[in-house]
C-alpha cells in the first residue's frame, strides 16, 4: 500500500515504479545498433496479447524508486537513455528527463502514446496499438513511428497512423516476433512498393542481448 507522501512524490515524478535498468544496445527502430542505457518503468494497460514484457503491466509489482537513484545508477559510458516500459507516459516524466538533461544525456522514449505526453525528449518513438490508440497531440511530435505487424491488416493500420505524423517522422514496420517468418516476406514486398517505410527488426533478440 502506497502512503500519501510516496503518492505525492510519484505524482511529481520524483519516484517511479522502476522495473529494471540496464546498459545494452538499442535493438530496434531508427537508433538500432547504438549503445543506450534503458530504464524500464512498470505499469501498462494497453493489453497487447503478444507483449513480451507482461511482467511490467502491474505497476504494484515494481516498487516506487527515487528518480535520483535511478539516474545515479546510469552507466558512466552511456550518452543516451531510453525510457521504456510498460507505458512510461502513465507517469510524470518531467523530473526524470530534466535530471537526465542536466547530465547531458540524450533522452529517448518508447511509447504507445495512449497517455498525455510529459518529459523533455530528444527522440520520441511512437508505437501505436489498436487496443488503446494514441492521444492526438503526440502524433506531430513523434520522431519515429513504429508499427508492429502481426497480420496483413496491419498495413492498413500503419498507413492510417502514418497519415497523422509529421512529414519528417521516420516510418518503420516491425514484424511481431512470433510471426516474423510469416510476415517478413509481406513486409519486404510492402516496403519495396512503399519506400517511405523501412524495416525494423528486433536485432537484440537475434544477438541474444537484453
Ligand atoms: Fe506490452 Fe508495450 Fe503493448 Fe504495453 S504497449 S502491452 S508494454 S507491448
């Protein structure tokens, strides 16, 4: 049970339900291959049935942690921090990103966009989900749109979502991991016919790194 004081700190973003933090290589999307420090925040109600971090869903399983402590743990070599989840925008990200900026770290977020945008970000990766669509305000701010493709209907969803982002937004189609062998040929053909899109692969899973 969270007491009132802790709840106030959570509301201000001075505590966050940390699930894990680790230094690795960004495996997917525009920044694939770059070293990055990942901060995974608990809590998500988007409910993707194929989600590979279902342990993140229940925020109560991830103890509120002082945001200053989360930042102190960051690996000294890191120059980029990726905040992911769960759905990190459930929480107030202003305090965390201000601390990161003070340390000259690049701030990246991976979000479904289904909660109000907070935080000061250098890179917003928007990955919309049909089960809980993004709030309209985030589309124009997305630097990268990443659509997970499970079936051929997702190409239509991808185009509907791409119609809402700004013209500089990088567009990616990424096969859902368990469907990758089935979907890759369709994605390859689609990208060749529609070259505004690029392919994103979960290279960290091929490399067997977190
Ligand atoms: Fe999992 Fe992300 Fe979907 Fe939430 S939005 S259920 S964390 S894949």
